[in-house]
């Protein structure tokens, strides 16, 4: 014993000396000296004690020896201790500063961790139990099995009472594997196994100390630290009456604990145990069949359903500890909560549904789940200037683990949002945002935080003209991977081939660029229904409304072309489109490139048919005025009031006002009332009219005055009569100027358009059908209780439109190296290399200078069999081009306000909807809707 104590004291001296030496300045300690002390300390402790120092001082930690803030176990600390706490979160407690430990059946854990266990090894302890029911406590003595001193491999030949001590990450990985496998078996048997209410995760408060006398760990489980039911469960598990108990430590926490105890032990020579440390151990996967346990299980189940928490007594106090329900069965005879892992909602913190929707899609991406449930911290790049010091990755990893923890209540992602706002101020506050924009930032941020390339090399682009595309693409991809290597690149990134062709010199430029997602603009076949009224200027046809379908994102030229076909426009005619507001032409739509988005549904549009030969003549607009009489205190007041739709014409000869009058009367010909109606009107009038019947009929049949009549007696008479029926006024900036029939119109020869106000007499109001002249429908008027027909397009059509060649915009010119000038080149994109996870963004939102719009088009996307073989330019026989849908981010509503949700395939065709904190099952036939915004596909093998 004395020899052992001396060795222990010597080791402590070495450890403390090394600790002090590691605290001095770099200038006072050389690297060889530090390495020498490291080797001495490692060998001394390995020879004396029963733990391995391999994890504590591995070669990868050499670079941190001079970091005063570095701790060899810092990488194993819980995430919560490495993240800044949100000011809105609750106060930190000791639980968050320690790594959670789980005690599980060894065979259950080894079943899914064979390769991992064989690689990392473990420390095997034989457990001696001393049940002291008089003192109401269990004392466990953990002694390491004799070995070479290093960690031994876990073999199958173990005791039936072999348990494994694992950290939270390994436990979650194992739990998920069992969850998926059991769900697969039950799906194959087409039924669900009955829940076993006796199995759950329950916490035990233990007191841990180190005994230098026996070189063992002492674990005390006391009734005063635990409730009666939990203590009885511990008695059933650790009872000394059963066969030998063995515990494998795969967490490395026992080594860390013993190391700390040895360094801090004040008097090792006494052989007395060190100070006891109170820890919480989570026990999972043990069947306890006592009556009290069954009652307790039922009670815990009821408590979970009502509050989600259980009161656990610790040192006479009462603390709230989250209940974690088990999803594992060591014997396979029972299985509780099938498929419940990963079905945890996210609380809406205030317009954060956009974030919740995208996060749920990402945390159900299989490759990302496995990665972040594992030891992803080793990949964090703290030196990347483009990254976020690992904070975003740590926050996302912690959030993912919370969402995959069993039995968890909805999570409030405050810490994650705090980190997000810190590095992306556009997402701060509580405004609504675009889920795709958030997703793009998050994927890029995770990539930079987890980029395995610490120092990015400079790679000069080579001239690849004349080389095969395969060689050029592979070189581009190698250069990309030399600077970017992360789980995001491995899973989410593919490669485009971009081809630019100069329209002048035909220079061809080919580049290969990486992509994280594919944005598919909805093709222009997405239609909009519009109604316009066509007015003829030939004096024959009545105005006719036409309802046409035009592209929502189209231009005015699309509307004119479609309307020209609908109204059978002749080759010698053209259309002039105008918007009518308050019986006036509000604006002329004469720019073919104007967007149709500028036209609203409640606008009123007309199209005038004009001869092409007259396009150089000035345009005259006839505005109608009628008398409006009002009576007040026996006095009649008359005012001129506008009515009807303006008529237009092009006039070449403005030598006299009669030309304007004749053109106007020609335009009114189609609006003449039928002869019978006019005759009946006159028959109903009082006798005493000075005009004879023949004169009346002549006026009705022939209202126009021919040029040959001008100057004759009858022509003069008609001219006088018509002047009393219609009066014409030229509208100028000062005041209306009456137009004389026998005098020229005072219009400048450079005038392209002028307005003429026409005053109608009561007689002319009866002579013409002014109802036809005043009736003008809106562009689109939805009927009551009816909906627009659902517009539909296939995802394949979207892909075809995306891959079509198109010219660059005038604001996106390409500098041609041959012409030495910016050119509006033709651009074509091709899919060259496809990722494991294909994210497809449907571009539903469009923004212009004046308007914002959302397309409600229904996109028919495949769920199980998206085959991209016909859309990829480079075929790799070793990779499949088939994909299966597993998640959707949905947006409901319009631009002014909306809501995001997510659909997720939880495996084997079991779809769930995540609506913030609410999660519920949905059938597969419901996931296709016009709200689908971002689609997530995973690669599958070709059938």
C-alpha cells in the first residue's frame, strides 16, 4: 500500500508540475520539453491506473498545448456549455454543464454500434454490489478488468448482465436505429406492436468517488437522493443476488473523472476515498416487473401526458427533470412509441414559421441526422474567416438533438434564432421572411462552419478551350473540393454546366459551377384570364368583348398577339390598347415590353382597331358629354357630365371641322337604334312636330352628310341641324375651344394626339344606343362563390423551361473576350453532377419595381420516381439519377401575409405535417398542393 501511495504521489507531482508548466508563457517552454512532459505523464498514469490516456492526449491535441484556455476534454463537453446562453432562456443549471450519461443494455447498444464499438473500444468494469438496505443505499465498486492498460475491444462473450455507459450522441444514434428498424418490421407485418408501458428512461441521482486504496470507482445510490420508486428500480437492476454485473464505458467520462480526482486529491497516501460528486445517470432499456414499478410507470405516463415533466427528489429538494420515454427493447419482445422519434414541433417565437418549416425539412434529412447525432464537433472550423466561429453549427446541432430526443415537448429555438440574428441581421426581429432565403443562408453557414479545409489554396483558372467537357468538369470539381470540404458539400452540392454564346462573334464560353439547390421559375404557360373590349373604327362593327388567356408573367406584346388572333385582326390593321377610367383614357398601353403584372383585375381595358396606313396621322380622342339636370327649389340647373367609352380615330385632313364631325358620325354608325324602335318613339310623342315623317326616316337611315351635299341647300340645312345635335370642342390647356364646321382646326402639324369633347343633345341620346357605348367589363371579375380554375403544370415542364437557352438581360451583359465588349449573350444551363440530396425551389414569388406577386400554380411533382436521366448532360453509370421525395416546405397565403408549414416522410411512406409546435399524421395524397414551395429529394437506387 505504501508503494502504491508513493507512486500515486509521484504521479500527482508530475501532473501538477505539468499543469503549471503548461500555464507558463511560450517563450519559457520549448515544444520538445512539453512533449517530453506529456510522454512522461501519459506513461506514468497508464502504468499506475486502470484508464487509458489515449483520448486525453492524442496527437491531434499537440497544437493546443500552448492555449491556456484549452482543455483536453473540451471537445467532449456538452454543447450547452460552449454556447452563449440566450438572454431569454432560463438560468443555467449544473445539468447543462455536464455531458449526459446513459446506462443501457450492452447487447442492445452493440447491435447497432458494432463497427463503432470495435473502433473506439471501451473500458470494461466488473461491478461489485453491496446492498445496504439498513442505510437505504446501494454501493457499487467498479474495478477495471485486467488488460494491457489500453482500452480493450468489446467482444460478444459477455455476461448476461452487461451494460454500456454511453454519451447522449451515441444513445440517440442507437435509439434512432432501433426506432427505424422496428418501424420497418412493423410496416412489413402491416401492424403496430403493442406499447410496453414498463419501459422508459428514468434518472438516477448517484454519488461518484475514487478510492485510491482499491484503484476503483465507488458509486452510491441512496434513497435520500431519489424517490422510493426510482430507488426500488435501481435495486432490481443492481441487485447483488443476481449474476455478475459488467459495465462497458464507451463515453470516456470515467477516465476524465479519475484524472481530475487524482490531480486534485489532497492526501493520496491516506488511501481514503476522495470527495463525492453528485451526478445524474439516465437509465434506459430495463424491464422492471414489480407492482410498484408498473404503478409508477402508469403514473409517469399520465404525468407526461399532462405536464411532460416529473418531480424527482434530490437532496430533499424538488427539481423539474424532463421525462425521456424509451423507444428501445433489448429483447425485442416489446417496443414503445414506434416512430415517435423526430416528431417534435418548434414553437413559433413570432413570425418564425418560415424558420421552423425549413429546419424541420433539414433535421429530417437522413445524412444530416446521422452526422449531427455523431461527433460533428471535430469538423468545426474555428479559423474560417467566412464562417461563424462554429456557433451556427453548434446551435443547429444542439437544436437537432433536442428535436430527435424521445418524449420531448415542443422546442423553443431561441438560442438558434439568437445566433442566426447575430450573423444574419436581416433575420433579426420578428418579421416574416422567405423560407428559401433562410435555407440558403443556413446551408452556406453550416458549410463554412464545418469546412474541413483549414487553409484554402489559391488555384489559378486554366484555359480549358478545346478540352473535353468531362476533363474540364472534373478539374473544376477537384478545385472546388480543394477549397470546400464539408458534410454540406458531400450531401447537398451538385454541378452545373453553363454555356455562353456571343451573338456577334459566336465565341463559346463553358464553365462548371457548383450549386446547392435548383431554382425553377414556373414557366410562362401559367396563364391569366383577361377580358378586353374591341372597338372598330370602320363604322360597321359593334364593340365586342373578348376573354383571352395570357401568361401571368408575360408582356404587352403577348396580350396583343393573343387578342389579334381572337378578334381576327386583318393584316392591314393594328390594335391600340388603352385603360379607361372615369370615361377617359387613363393611359395608352403602347410599350410592347411592359409587364402584364401592371394590369390589375379591376382595370377596364379597350382595344381600338386602327388601319396601319394611318399610323402617321394624328390620333383624335372623342370624349362624350351629356346634359345632367338637377332641380333645387323649383330651379332647373344643367351641367355637362361625361359618359361612355371614348372613341378614337386617325384623321389626315384637318382643313375644316366637318372632317372631325364626319369621322365621329362614322364611328357612331354601329350604335344607331333600330328603325322600329325610333319610329315607335316618335309615334308616342305629341303631334305638332314641324318635321315631316319622310324627313324623320331620312335622318334615321342616312345620318351622315356626304361631301357632295356640302354647299347645297339640303346640305346646308342638314349641316345646321347636325350642329344643333352635336357640338365639338377642342380641349386644350386653357379652356375648351368650339370647333367650327367650315373652319380649319387649329392643331399644330406636330401634334400626335388631341382630345375632342362632344356634347350630345337629348335627341341624339335617344337616337343612339348609349348603353352599348357605356358598357365596359372589368379585366377579371370573380363570380360569387366560384373560384378560378386550378392552373397545373408538371415538374418536368418546369425543368425543361429551366434548361432552355435564353438571352441575358440588358442589365446582365457578358463581357466577350473576343469582341472585348459587353454582349447580350445566349445562356444555357445543364445539370452535370447531381447531389445526394436535391433541393428544388419553386420560384412562386416575383418582384418588380411596383408590384409583388405570388403564383398559386399547382405543380404536379413526383413523390417516388423522379428520374432525371433525361435532364442530365453527363451520365455516371455508378450513380443513380432517381430521387424520392422526403420533405416539403409549404407556403399558404399571399404576399401580404402567409404561413409556412412542412410535410416530412418519417419513413416507409408515413407522412407528418409540422405546423410550428403541432405535429400530426397526413395521408400521402394530401401532400401535393399549390402551397408546395421547396421540395427535398434524396437519391435512391434505380428500380
